[in-house]
C-alpha cells in the first residue's frame, strides 16, 4: 500500500502537480473525431487534466483546442482561429487590437479517429506517438469513449491486472466454470478468452523505453504441461494494449481532472468490426447503465447546454452521485447505479443540497457512461 503522501502525488493531475506535469509531457486524446465531425459543427466542451477546454472544427475542417472562452464569444462576438488568433471583433474597429489579443490554444493532431492535444511547455513538445490502430481502415476500427467518476489510477490499475480476467470475466473467459467443466472460449474477438484455465498466473515484468510490459504465464491443469503466455504493454503515461486472438484493444485512461476519467478504447483488427457487439462484449449495453449518448451523436449537447435526447428517459440513480458532462445547469447527470430518478434537480432536493454542491461532493463511482460530452 502507498503512503498517503505518495498516493496524493501520483493521483493529482492539475497544473503544477508532479503527475500533472508528467501527463503534460505527452500527447493525450481529447475526444473522438466524430464528436466534432463536420466543419463548423457544434463545438465540444472537454476537460483535460483539470483544464476546461473547447474542441472544435473550423470552416476549413481544421481542428482546434482552446481554453473555454474560445471560438466565437457570445458577449462581444469575438472570433478566434484554431491557433488562438483573434479574427473578428465586431465591437471595435481597431485592427491593431487583434494583434495584441490571443486566446490560449494548444498543439493539436487528428489521428486514428481521435483528436489529440499537448498541454505542456512549448519548448518540450514530444514526437507524436503512432499506434497500429492509426493505420487501420475505418471499418476495421471501433472507438468507444467511457466517462467514469473515478481517478485515472483506479481504472489503470484495475484494468492492467491480468489475474482478474478469469475471475471477474469468468463467464466469457472460462465457460462452464460453474459446472467445473471449463472449456476454452471460441470467440476470437474477446480479450478475456483465455487459452488455459489458470486464475493465478505468474507475472514477469520488464522495464522498457516506453514504460514496461509484463508476461502472464498460465499453466494448464490437464497434465499436458502446456503454458500460455499473455503479454500486456504499459505505455506512458496511462495506456495499455490488451490482446485478443483476432483484435487489439488499445486503452487510454485520460484524466479529465482528479476525480473523473475519460477512457478511450480503440479496437482494431484485420477484418471489419461490429461496434454493437463490442459494446455488448464489455457489458456496456446493460440498461442499468442508463441512456447512452455515443460519441458519434453527442456533440450537439456541448453547444446548447442541453442533455442528449436520450436523457428524456428516466435515468437510474442511487445515492445521487453526480457527474457534469456538458454546459449549463441542465447538463448534470445522476450516476446510473440503482433506483430510478426522474431528474437532476429532484435528486438534489432529496439530498437537501444544491445541484452545485452535489457536483462538488460527488464520490468516485465506477459506473461507466458512453461518450457523453465532458
């Protein structure tokens, strides 16, 4: 167990924190490209490392990431370019004024169906890391974004531990386990399809230039002496690649802030991939998770400040745990864990405190939300 001081050091990601500075040395995924799919489409409010940002695509199709005041200011009508340059000032005719004012903008790349940004020092911009999924055809790649009210390290540690696979995912990893008649799963798209039945693998880690990887050795119990080796790499600062027989799952645990994580899961292979099957495979189609606003349809919420149309249905909630995923008072959502709750304000009143207080005191929850705007 880590001492409290070390735990604080590794979990906090805001500006000026040790781990925040580490994350700011890397290119990080900000959103899925389909969330700002078309030129001049609705901008998307995003949070990254505790900073409130706006991602958008301009008239020419270029992607920009600015601090939250960017694009076109509603108050005075100022318009900013993707690099923060002030383009239009309807309330002043002084052309020199445009040269003196500039919005804070960040370096941006669009690769592999994701928008990436670098938030660190301008003189330390690293070489952009390329992943195998970036070369996959569009129909051979599926991207899921899951917003979770938990620190990034909770998700990273839990997902990275190979020994949980045969226990937590036993129905798909070890079919027949309840009858003590385990058979190997034949689903080659399933990363939990273990080749042998061994829930206590021996883990052998090795440091690398990109982070580290480990090999999980599993011993067959049929007397054959067969050993299965499963290798999982960890790529700094918070990326892992999970192998399946026919697919690779590249997972980015990207901190929105100290208490919220945006998980981007990129699945790719040599054949077309069924998106709905992947959602079901990971259990994210379970109705107890509430309405899901998938990445390809969620960007409209950011501009209007309204929840997605799916929120017109009743949202399941328990203990009124809150997460803010969009702009404005109507953008809050109950965490979908248990009983049904008609609206955000009703939950907040039952707790006897304001909506804002509910958001501030939201406790960590592992209930995933599929790609609601942050």
